[in-house]
């Protein structure tokens, strides 16, 4: 690239008024011939203009000299002289759109009349860059200004005036075209004029003002703070040099005040907004008190100041000013709409402080008038629509009218659609839409709303720099949306992300800013929700600290004061619940009482505050037994219900608390009115759609307890029906597996009680269905994700493809780390899946597609033999039996057994396992022989449960021939899941003999659910067997010498089957995973571990202590799997808190695709395992085509051999079979 300097000095304009020149060309190209050091380079077309319509003719005099060019342009009449500047400007600007770029610096030259006398002088100085090709490269020629002028040069004042005229023209051109090149030219011209003008020149203020306005205009386009800073400096300098008597001063001061308010809006600098108001007040005092532009800027500045400093007087003044502007602005003036929406915004701001509904209605009225007056699609309309939507949102929050929130969201969507990408206001518009969706979710509970809210708010945050004053509040809205979704779904990832976002928002909020109190409050609430989940003392202590600061920073007159006091009171109440410090309870009640003193009758948060006070008083009654506490609790809760309209988001919570308090009082007074009212209110809460599923679930549970207290079996049955329907929401597919397990900790108890309630009204089928819905919920969800879609693929192939894709994505995400992206994807996919299922269920023949199975669909689980369900609840114990040859349920009450007895036996067994190996020591201490205690446990199971069941289904003929025995499958609930039902019997010497133990009558298996059995039977029909055997063992690393022996025993029996042997270091997770996918028969001889804190991370220990976890296993899809033998420690040990979920390795293998699993209930001896394996494989592989259904019989034979050897109960009892 070559760069040349060319000098352009003079332009001479002469008058050609005589007729002799009438034959000149109608149009002309003004040419510049470029010379470099005297050598001709190129003739360049500088400007082309259609001149006749402007009265211009071109001259043919062009004088060219080395290093500079001068030329003359003819003029027909002197009345066109005034238009010369505009024409030159347009011509020069045309160059910017061609292959050249023009940066004019100044102008010089002169007009002369027909006699040669000067009539006007002009001076032009340019900097022109022109790109011209040379050898296919681009040659840049720069033309610089020459500040030296000829003797005809006019004074600097006129020189600067021409710069101003050109800059003004550029500004007008930008406003019509929105081409930033014109605006950049205007800024450069004004800047140059300022640099040339003398300090004492009275025109200096005009140039400074023009520079400030053009910089401010560019800031509104590019959002570069440096432009705004320079604008303020220029305007401030203009104000300082212009006299108070100058009528232009008011306009300059008005612009300065507006620039300062813009700076506050973008940085939150409180000094700037205070200065802005002061400047604008002075401007109105100096000039016209009715100047609309100045009044409008003052109204805006007062509004912003009131927001930043929370001064009520400022917002009152803002409303007065805007009212005046509206009155002074004619309806036909397009600024009228802006005036009205400004007034609407000020009314809304004052509503937020004084809570006067008239202000809110006035806000909506003025904003609607503004929209009606706006030009469709204009920026003014966008602003008016945005303000209208915001006002409607606030009225929804106040009155709960669904029309308002729907209209608000629709309007915000239009605003976002009309706002161009890159517009500085776009983040705020997106945030408003996200916030309104959050509010609708609170009222309607649609997960699609809250998911979209979170996505939009995150997008808005990403678009804003940290210095933007609105960023903390938008981050606060995102944090609140995450809290709302956490409350609904319980995803720990949401609450952790919320706390992080809100902490960052607090760090970005300037000290003393009015939003600081909201930051403290939002963070305190999020910390409280995390405490609700995890119970960590540090979280609730920090929550109390944050909420206390929020209240200290909130004036008593503020609308938010009541809700923030309520949050603090609630947190103190939760602290009492956890740590039982009565001072926390007393402080909680005191805070709620103070809040009530501040609350006007129509305050939107009064209902929730009363509800929380009622709950606190109820707890105080539980602690102190003062009847006055529960009486007052009911009184304030009834008041809360009275002021909470039907459909309001908080009504369900109020009903729940009121019903619970009424039930509390009934338990003390036996008032039938109280318990009947409690049932009515709790049932309404449980069926409400506006509160979280977990709250509805507990409301239904309490309703059932109240119905049971008065022996209303039908009401109790209905209550549990509601609770069971809520189970899928408690364990929503959008959550991680661990979070779903966390939500089901209380569900097992409710499911068992629900089944008992169904039995009390003889609804046996319902009892079976409910127990199935409540057992292994998460495993059932996994199977649902993998369900064959043959019928759907045949009738609705497109829907089948979509469902497969979403289900696979959900399944893969369930085991991912809970980062923000994974959490959002999981939630979105789960919601999309729910919507897709709704669509599928509208199709003919698919109305019940993937819904919980009814009894007729569950009965085939008994294809391989009776399925025995045993349920123990707080007041009864029952067995429900499915038979292969009957459509009826066999119900056998187990009156000699109870839930309490099941707990005692489970605890006894746990103690025995803990103390095994200490037999002699215990006997020396005078304690009973562990073997004898074990024998007692097994005998009680036989007498109280097993024998009555066998008699009830007529299994009465014992046999010592295994093949003649019936195969039964046990489905046990609660603590029964930890009892060895398969080993029940009388083993004392006097009773030892055929017919006194279960193994004499049947071969036993276990199943975590009926669904898993159905799956096992179904997969057996179509599953292709490779008959490959996978053997995994780590005898050295695991210090299990018997593990090697097991593999050798296995090899003896599989000589005709392909074997994949992974021993020691070869047994990596990757190699084992690959082998599982290609094998039908699998044997693990290694250690297993049970993770009590996180059951899904229970694992098989492989090479180098690597772990094949339950969560990993559960994600396998094993097309050839038949039987897996887990000869490892604790492979069938469940979690006592999640008994119904069968969270152990053996069950995981079933749900991964194996038809059957052999595992152990506790750690086993290294000596017995090889013997059991030898016997099992001898039985299974005796035929050339082994059958998975023989695994249970094979294990039965193996265990009988151990029994015949006189082995300890600890040695043979732990071996169990699961599956078909």
C-alpha cells in the first residue's frame, strides 16, 4: 500500500450572470486531477450533481498546479449563493459512499458578483482518503488540509460557522438515514470547530453545545460511555461560557440535565442524578417555565432520583411535572404519547411506595392512551407498550386477575419483537418479559413459563455490562426465578445457581442504592430454601443475617417492608423447627406481629404474612400447649383466607396452614367442627394448582390423617388418591436422579398408608396400583424412557421418533453433573416430553399411553408364579397376591404382624450383622447366641407372615424335589424390604424337617416392582442371546482368593460357550462396560460398596479401585442380557430411607436389562461364594440352551446344599435372586 500527500488549497467561485454563458452544460462532473511530485496520476471524480434544478452551471476553468488544485464553479444567479453550502455538503458526502472516504476539516473560498467584486468568501480544507487500484493492489492517497490560507481568507469566526453548518447538515442526514457515518462526521466537524474558535468568541457555546448533543446522540446509538462522558463535559463547558441572559442557555442546560440523567441510568452514579435535577430546575427558572423539552427532562430526572434515593417527594414532583407536560402538549403533537407514558411510569413508581390502587389504575390509563396515540411500530410505541405491560404486571401482582398477567406477557412479547437486535434497551425488554413469565408461573404453575423466564433473564444479563445499573435487579429476577423453580421441582442445582447469581448481584449494587435492600432479601430467601433442602446451620444463619439487613434498609412506608419482615419471621420459624430454640419461635412471632401493624388492609403480602403468623402460633401451641395460641392461629389464618381471592397463588398455602391448625386444635379439644373444617380446607389445598407439588402432597397426607382420626375411611381414601397422583411431580423427570430420590424420602410412608386406606374400603385393585405407583418410581421412569414404541411407530411414526429422541436425551442427562446448562436442558426436555405425551394421548388408541398401569395390565407379572405383595402400615399389615390363573386379587390380612414388629426385626437383624464374628465374646457376656437370635427372626417371619400366606393361596404340599416347587416373587414394602422372607421357617431341632420352612414349599425371588417383572417376562420373548459369558474377578486386588476359584468353577460348566475373561488390571470400567453390552451371562467376583449418603453412587469396585456405579449401570441398555451373578459384598442391600426404591446394585442390573440377578443382602464369606457359584452354574448350563428362569431354581439348589452342610445363617441367608 502506497501513501501520498496531496494539497488542496483554494476553491474560487465566480458569478456568471450574463446570457453568453447560457449554453453551458446542464450538468457537470467536477474533477480533481491528482499530481504526485509533478507527475500525473489519475483523474478522480470528486462530485457529481444534477445542477439545473438548483440554478447552477458548471465552469470550464480548472486550474491545476503541482501539489495543489484550484477550480471555479459558475453561478447563474446570486439568489442561489445561500444554497452553495448545502450542495457542497451533499456532493462531498457522496464521496463517502464510493471508493473514497472524506473527513472535511474546514472550508475556504469566495463568491464574486458579475463585476468581479466579492460577495462571500469560503474556505475549504479537506482530508480525503481515496483508494485506487494499482497492479491489483489498493493505493491510498491522503489529501490533508493546508492551514495556511491566501490573502482572501476570511476570519476564523466565519470559518467555524461553516463547520457548524456542515455538521448540522450531517446530523440531519443521519436522523433521516440512520447512517452512522454522517453522525461521525458531525462529531468531527463540531470537535474541529471547538478546537479553532477563540475562547472569547460568543459562538463558542454553540459549537460546544452542538458537540455535546452529537456525542449524546451517538451514545444512544452505540452505548459507549466515553461518548456520554465527553458530551457532559462539552455541555457543561457550554453552560459555563453562555450568559444567563442568552435565551439559548435554557436549551443547553436542558440537554446537560438530560445527559446527566442518562449517565445515572447507565452507571447508577447518584451524584449525577442529583446534579441533573438541580441543573434542570435552574434552567426553568432562567428561561421559559413552560418549555416542554426542559419540563420532560426534569420529570424524568425526578423519577430516576426517586428510584435511586427512594425519596417520595421526588416522585410526587415528577408526577406534577409530567401532568403539566401532558396539559401543554397538543393531541396532534407526536410527543403527546411520550408525555402520557412518562406520566404513567411515574404513577406506577408511586404505587410501589404508597400502595394506592388509584395510582396503579392511573398508570394503566395513561399508558393505554399513549399506545393509542403512538405511530405503529415506532420507537415511541415500543416504549409506551413496555410501560403498559409493566403496569398490567403490577396490577396482576396486586389483584391476581389472570387477564392482566396474560395481557402483560402478550404486550411484552410485542415489545421484544419490535425492538431491534443491538438496541441498548433490548436487555431490559427481555428482562421484563422474563419477569412477567415468572409471575404467571407463580400463579398457574406452568413449567414452560418458568423455564422460559430463566432463559430470557440469563440472556438479558449476558447482554449487559457489569456497570449497567439495571444489571443487579435483572440478576435478582433471575435468582428469584431459579428459587421458584427449585420450590416447584427441588432441583439442588437451581438453588445453588440462584445463590451464586444473587451474591453477584449484591456485589454489583452500589452502596446506598435503593436496590440494596432487595438484594439482601432475595439472597436471604434463597439461602433459606437451601436450608430447607440440606439443613445446614450456616445457611440459615446467613439467611437471617441477610434478611435482617434487608429490613434495616427498608423504610416502614415501603410496600416491600411487609414481605421482607414476613421472610425474616419465616426464617426464624424454620430455625426453631430445626434447632428447637424457643427464642427463635418467640422472635418469629414478634416479627410477624410488627409486620401486621404496618400492613394496610389491601396490601398484597398481608395474606402470606398472616398465614406465616398463624403457622408460627400453631407451633407455639405444640411447644407450650397454650390454647390461646392455637385459637389465635386459627383466627389470623381465617383472616388471611378472607382477604385472599380464589385463584390467588397464596390461597393454597393459607388453606394448608389453616387446615393443619384446625386439626391441631381438634386433637386437644375433640371438636368435630374443627376436624371437619380441617378436612375441607386441607382437601382444597391438596387440589390447588397454585402451590408446589410437595406442599400439596403434605396437605393431602394431613387430610388423610384428619379423616383417619374420625374414622372417615372414604375421605381418607380420597386424600391418598390425591397424594399418589402427585408422586410423578415429586420425582419429576427433569430432575437428576439424586434429587428425585431426595424428594421421595417421605413418599414411601404415604404410599404404604395409602394402600392401607384403600384396603379399609375394600379397594384391593387400587391398593395394588397405588403400591406399584409408589414403588421404584425412578426405576419405573427409566423403564418408561426405554419402553418399546412398536404400536406408536406403526400408527404415529413422527411422534414416535420425537419421543425416542427426547427420551434418550433425558436419560443421558440424568447422570450428568448439575451445571447450569445441563439443568436447563433437563427441564426443557422434560417439559417438551410432557407436552408431546399430551399430544400422543389425543390419538386414537393411545389415550392411556405411558400412564400408570391399571390392574389388568399388572396381572401378567404373575406369569411365572404368584407375586406376593406385603404391606405394613401404621395400623395394619396385609398381603395382596397376584395369581397367574386369576383376574382377582387375593387379600390376606396379617393380623399377627405390624409395622412396629417389622422395624424391631429389621433392627435386630442389623444388630446381628454388626456383631457377627463376636459370637464367643457375646456368650461370655451372657448374651444370647447370635445364631439363636437369627433363628428367632426367621421363625417370626414364618409364623406371622409366610405360613398364613401359603395357606391362603393353598400352597400346602412340601417337597424336597426342587423342580416340583412353585416359584413365587416377593414385593415387600418399607422395613420388610430388609427382612429375608425367602429364609422364613422353623429351624430349631424340634421343628427341623420337611414342611416347616418356606423353601420346602416354594422357590423364592424378589422384585423391586411389578413393572420390572413385566419387563423381564417381555424381554425373554424377543431378546437375542449371544450366550457369551463375561467373567470379572479381582482375587488379588480385592483380597478375595475365592474370586479366582469362582471363575475356575464357572469355566468348568461353560466349555461350549464363548467366554470373555477380565481379571485384575484388565477389569477396567471401560472394558467391563463393553463386555456387558455383548454378553448374556455375567459373573462379578469383586467387592461392592453401599453409599449411604448417595445410594445411586453405590458401586462395584474394579481395577485400580475404579467404580462401576449404580447410576452408570442404570443407564445401560443391554440387548443380550440374561442373568448376572454379583458375588460381591452388599450388592442387594437397600437404603433404609428409600426402601420402596430398591436402590441397590442388584435392582440396578434388572433395570439395565438383565432378566434376573443373583446378589447378596450383606457381605459374604470368601469360602461360600465359590460353592454357590459352582452349584448355580452347574444347574443353569446343564442344557445347551440355558434358560434365565432357571436361575432362581439354581440358587435354591445351591443354598439347600449349604444348609445340609450345617452352614451358619450368616453364610447362606444373604444369597437372593431378583427377577423372573
